[in-house]
């Protein structure tokens, strides 16, 4: 709920599976309605505590009616201090007790009766026939108190007990006991005292939450059945079908990935990962999957970079070996040509001398042998240098009619 209300302050990821999507929407609706109801109720309560609608001298209609109040009561004391003309008028209809005023209202000798709201509400609620009604608003909001002498030893204990009863709702329970089941109170709005926000006021919201949880479980069961039984057959569909088209991504990207991926992950993989994390005591890692995913991605990137560097080094090593082998092959070719030119005497008579070619070859061989630090090793060059020997023989016999046989 905190993530929904303060999503810009909390790292909140959108769900991917359909049960999570449904449940988070139901939970969001529940949170918004519950918070709105609580805020409206407490705002009305605070506004009522600070609003006082007291009667003054401007209410001239009270002077034309028979208004009475018990002698030495809080109502008479308030009228005496606030409106002197009304108090002089009420002295004509003074009452000894509140019961005398109730009887005067019933027999018609009195039009209005002023008194404490809880007591008047009780008489009004228990009246046979429900003929008594409350007229107008409350004159003044006040609270009851217990008078004690200065330094009374039980003062702090009684004050703490009253505060405890007020905070834990025990006073509201007493109000419900004496006023809740009365016949003349058809609606809770008839009670003067403010009512707390109970379960009955938000029962519909909790019913919505329970229904959403049940539907979420049903969707979860359907998704599990679809993954286990329907998905393998959909993966065997040809590429041109609707199930393997990209239009499925508008419905569910996860479903499209499952249908078109090469290998499926076991549905019990997440459960095994959860059990492994709990056994290892890594409770915090359950709420840091994104951080773990980033660390795994960085580790995978570092590994791929290392593999790429090793591959580059291997390519350079192979190229260097090929270069060394080519230098050895060139030196071996030159030595073989020189030995063959010296050994057959009959070939010298037939071949026109070209000292410039042999001198160039000798100079090339000497320069290569001097510049190279590699040792010449004897090995078989029949299969490797066959084509190169043929090319050398053809170059030596160019522009000569009686050419020697190809080497």
C-alpha cells in the first residue's frame, strides 16, 4: 500500500504474471477506498470538534415559546451567561428535575426542553411512540468532568483510566450498549456523539479484497494448468500461426517468450531458489532480486570480456606461428633450389645461365638467414611445398626452349 501511494519515493516494479497484476489492482482499490474513508471520517470528526453553534440573542423565536430547563443545571447556567433575556423568559417555566420537563412535553404544558444531549437522547430513544424529537443543533459542545479536591491521591489514576477507556474504544462500546439498540434510533446519525469508523462501515471494502484474493487464486490455478498442459502443444505450432506471431506480445510478453524460447525453465525453479535462500539465511536477497540480477549481469559481462581477450590473444598466437612457419618454408625452398642447381651437371649444359637470378636468390637467402634468428630444421616438404616447387621450376625455365623438367 505504501508503494502504491508513494510510488515516486519507493522502488516499485510492475508485476508480470496475471495473478499478480489482478491482485495488485484489487489491493490498490482497497487501499485507496480505505484511506479515503478513514480520512473523510477523521476530517468530519475534527471539524465537528472545532465547530460551535451556540444560540444567542438573535434567536428571537425562543422568546415566543414555552422553554424550560432544570434548575441549577448546565443548560440554565449557560443561558444565564449568554442570553439574559432568554433566561428571564425561561424562569417562568423552571423545572425541578428533567423528568418534570419530559412530562411537560408529553402533556403540552411545555414546548421546548433544554438539557444535556446524552440524557435527552436517551429519553428520546426510549419514548413510547417516538414522539419526542430533537430541534436544531447543539447549543455548545462540552465535556463531563469529575470534581476533586486539590492534591487528591486518586486524581492521576482516574485521569489515566479515563484516557485509556477513551483511546481503546471502551467508551464507544458503552455508548453502543446504551444507545445502539434503542427502538427510536433508526439511523446512527440520530446519535449526537460521533461514531468511530468500525468494520461495518468498511465491510464492502474488505469484501472486495477477499473476493479479489479468491479470484487471484483461481487465475493462479488456471495459469499453472496452462503452463503445464497447454504450453507444450503451443510450442509445437508452426511459425505462421497466431500463437507464434508478435501480436501475442500485446496480450502477454511473458507468454510470447515462453512459446518462442528454445528452452523452458522448470516451474519449480523459483520455489527451489526461494527455499535455498531461506536455508542460507539470505532473507534480504528475496527483496533484492534486481540488485542480484545486476550483479550477475556485470559478472557475465566481465567473463565475456575476458573470453574475448583470450580469443584475441589466441588469434595473435596462431598468426605468429603461421608467420614463423612461412619464413621456415621460404628458407627451405631457397636452399633446395640452390642444391638442385649445383648437383645435376647435365642440367647446366641445357639451361642458359642467368647469373642475375641465382645471385638474387643467394642474396635473398643470405639476407633472410642473417636477419632471421630461427634455426633451420630438416622436415618433409613433399605435401606442403609441392605447389610452390612447381612455381619455382616454371619461373627458372621461363623464355628457354630446352627447359629442364619441373622440380
